């Protein structure tokens, strides 16, 4: 009796503000978030997911609903069976499930009640840990087994050690609106007006070179804008490159001589109307020894200002209006939609993904 939830509609996945991309890795947690032997409930793409690390240190993800009476398995316990295998025991009737989702035991059965428990399964999700990050593969086929066809993303710079900063919050928005809001280059002077960053009075024309990158695009390495005052604390002559990758990963890699800063923003859809934002910063720059509290404070302000604007935007989105997008300020948002459509088409047609982004110089005023 396998988990027979229907596959998501591939036609819905590419529509802006609706559905989700599938057959792709989603950021779920930091490796440090998963403690050995601890069961933790998450929500990914509208589904409850149990994430846990067994006592051997291996991470697992299975659907957090017992198929018997729908109790959350995350409320149960991690139990060791006679053969040494570690399984999750449901808190309601003790049904046991391995990390592959297969039922291994039903304690209420007596000796003469024959039942093939291996036919009972909950959905399992491939998990990969890379650079201190936990990724979950969301397949369009809920019965998917085996290894995903590709590895999770790898980020440049000083990644993998203890981050200098981790901040989390939820936006009351579909991931599409959260992605477009965070990559929007023109909202800064109006949403983020701080003396230590920039103000509406400091606007000027900008021209930035963009190139396609793996499953996304990048604003190629350049000197930060003169009105971005926060870079001054890094000293020297900083260079920065900003990269976006579907389904919702955006990172800025800054180099200052031999020192580096990597700021990674991970957008994880919890449901159709909620998106989790995880901001992670790594750096070997000595300024962070002294400025870490101020950097954390500034990043928190930025995220919450964006969250407040999302809430304000929701007032208009309630009426399902058509959205007017312009070049060049909204070209990144258009690329995002093209990337989604091409990803969905390539999965549906069982062919390699062809990046639709062309090299370009975009101009806007901010």
C-alpha cells in the first residue's frame, strides 16, 4: 500500500505565483540543525516532512504522516530494532518505518496474522549534505527511489565552516514573489533607506553585465556601487559577483584581496502562501571579528523591511491583478520565469536543461 499521492502538474509548475518546480534540490536546513537521534518536522512545498539524523550521522527525510491513522511520525521516537537498524516508531500505535520509508513492523499484529509490512510505505526523499547545508530532492514522482541525476549546488568561497551569521524569517508569499522581490534591483532606495547603506537621494544610473550560469544567471564580478556604503568597512578594493539559481538560491561572493565574504540567501517554499528565507554569511575577513553584531543587525533589518513590503504587496495581490514588468529593471524577474518554464519543459520532455538566459548589459536607476 504505497504512498499514492498524485504527481504535481508540470503545466502548473511554470505559472508565476502558482505551483512549484520539481525534480530539483531544495535547501531544507543547516547540517548543524539536525542533531543525532532527534526527529524534526519541516514543511516543504505544502507537504509535512520528517528530517532526522540517525545515530550513525546519516540524514534522512520521509513524509511526516503515518499511513495508519495520520499521526505525525516526528512526534514518535527513533528506535533500534533487533538487527541493529534504526527506525522511526509512530507515537500512536508504534508502527515502524526505516529511512527509505518502508514499514518494518506493526506491533499490534499477532503471530498468526500474516501481513507483508514491506508493501506499506511512506514517501521518502533523497537527502544530500554539502558544505554544511542540507538539501532535499523533490521529485515529480512520489514513488521515486534511488539517487537523483545531479548533485546539489556548490557555492564559491569560504563555505562549510561555522557561519558568521544565520538569520531566518517567513514571508507570507509564494516563492515566486519572494524570489522576484529579493532580486529586484530598483527597490533599494525606497524600501532600504539607511544612512549606512544608501538613500533615495543617492540614486544614479547603473549598467551591469550579466551572464548565464548553471540553472541561473550572474551579475558578473564588478566593483560595488559607490552608493553602497556598507562595503567600505571591508576596506581595500572589494569586488563582488551576485548569482541566482533556481529554485530559489541567491548568493553574493565578495573578494577583498585574499579575504572573502559569501552571503547566501535560500528561499524554501513551505506552502503556496509561505516562503522561508534563510540568510547565511561566511567570511574569513577580519572585520567580522568586530562587526559581526552590526552585520547581523543590518541583515535582520533588510529582511524585515522586505517582509513588510511583501505584506503590503499582498493587499494588491488579493485581487489577482495583471503585473506590468519593464526592461531592464525587471529583466531578472523575466529570466526567472523563463528558467522555470524551461526547467519544467526539460523534465517533462526528458531532455537536458537549456539555459534560456543570454549575456546582456542591463541598465537601471537606483
